[in-house]
C-alpha cells in the first residue's frame, strides 16, 4: 500500500541544521540506512502481505513475485538512468553529492500521490515556500537503526503539526472537541485515493492500470491507532481475477488550509445523513449512462459497521493485461461489493461518535 498510498506525512520544521553526516540519532546514514523505510521498503509487504490480512490472501501471489518490490524512479538524482536489473536503494536515489540539499523534484517521482495533490488542491505551507525537507527530518529519510513495518508505525515519522504550531488559547472548535481530534481532521482539504487498480495488469507486467484518475475532494474520518484521535484516512481498492479488495488507513495529505472546515461539513452532512437513513454511504457508484464512477465527496465518517456500510462498485479490464497501453473501450462493470476489506493503523469511529455526527451542529 505504501507505494500506492505514498504515505503518512505531517508538518514540521525542525530538521534544519542537522549536520549532513549525522542524523538525530547520533549515527551516520551509513549505519542506519539499511533498516530505513527508504531502503527496506517494508511498508508495501505489510499492507499487501497475507500475514496482515492484505490483498495477497485473495491473489495468492507473494510480494516477491511482483515487480513493485524493486520500484524506482526513472533516473537517479544526478539524472543517470536507473538500471532496473541491478537497482538497489541507496544515497544516489536522492543525493547528487553526499549531504546536498534534496529538492522536491527528486522526491515526487516516487511520492507521486503528493504530486497529484499539488494538482488538485492548494496547501498553505507550499504557498509560503516550504518544501518536503522543511518538514521531514533526516532521521525519517536515513532511518534510526530500528526496523519499522510502515511509515505509519509509531515512532517512524517525526513530522507533525504540533512541532511548529500551538493551539490558540481561545478557539470554539478546539474547546468543543478538546484533544479528541487530530489537527488534520479539520485542516486537510482533501485526500487522494487510488481507486479500482486492475491488479491482473500488475501481475502480467502491464503496470498499474486504473479506470479513472485518482479519487479526490473527499476524506474518510477514522480513529488513529495509538493516539485514538479522529484522523483523516484514504483507501486503496483493487480487483484481481474477479475478486475485489479495499484497504483503509490513516493519511496526512499535503492539502492543508489555514481556515478549518466548518461544523456543518462533518455534522449532519450528506454522507452521515445517508448513513442515518439507509445504513449505507456510497463511496464509489457505477453510472452506466455516464460510463464513470460517481464518488463520494466531502467528509465520510467511517462507522463501526464500515465493512458493509461503505459501498463500492468495481470495473475490470478485458483487454491485454500485459500490454502497458490501455484500450479505454476494454473496461466493463465487474461487481458491487468487496470480497475482503482491511483497515490498518486505524479503527472506525465509535457508535457514540457517529451519533454525534448525525446531529446538526445547530442542535
């Protein structure tokens, strides 16, 4: 999921000033990089692997047989074309010379979800001139000697809003919610979701294939594992040989607004109203007349019965799965519903929280 999902990000500025040869751990990158997320890339298998309830349980195809294990940018930081057969993660991925400043243009070819965010939404930090390394620390990049299964694992990431921002002494929304909401629950404008990946194409060598561009203009709300705070989340949905799968996990989008959303954007909104009336929220719905998915917009609270309450439709591709070129006419409706769902590093909202959201903020 990490390459699809492309990962948990926050907002900090304390990375500056750390000497290039030594991380915050007091160890050199040479000592820690081998166990870093950039080198070990354990997150992909953690989300995909059958041991954690991942999509492998449906496909039966182990991660080792997928070409995504050796995922890389087209070139190294200095422009050298990557030799896919012999590629191993290392310093040249990000650095032209040891210790040089890494530009956003070096990060985005791999962290492509963030590149999509920049196209669909503004961000208050980008507008102020901040870049990736303004917020993310060298410990995150080089590792600290510990092996984390995901960048969503506790302790894996340093970036968080509170490293730079303090809550106003007087704020109605903060007073109403106390410490139960993560800052991003109100300040993230949208997440990005990779929807309906045709995994047959990935296995056959045709690469990632999606029916529509990434889903945007929405976000899920979940309880973040560890803190228990309400936090934005996104999803990844896939199909393989007629089977469908969906995974939901926390996500910190680079779509921050200074002005938080209003009460009515969550309380009594259209999605919670649909759930109150029907017990369902249509996340993706196939529109046969328009030949497209209609997707949920706005805030989507994830209820305790999320496995049945959040409804999803799926397409499949009838063209040559091994051909990287997509025939737009080869897509056809597959099914409604999932054969399996997974949630990692999060839990659904509680019944009490859902009941509060059903009520209009004016009541």
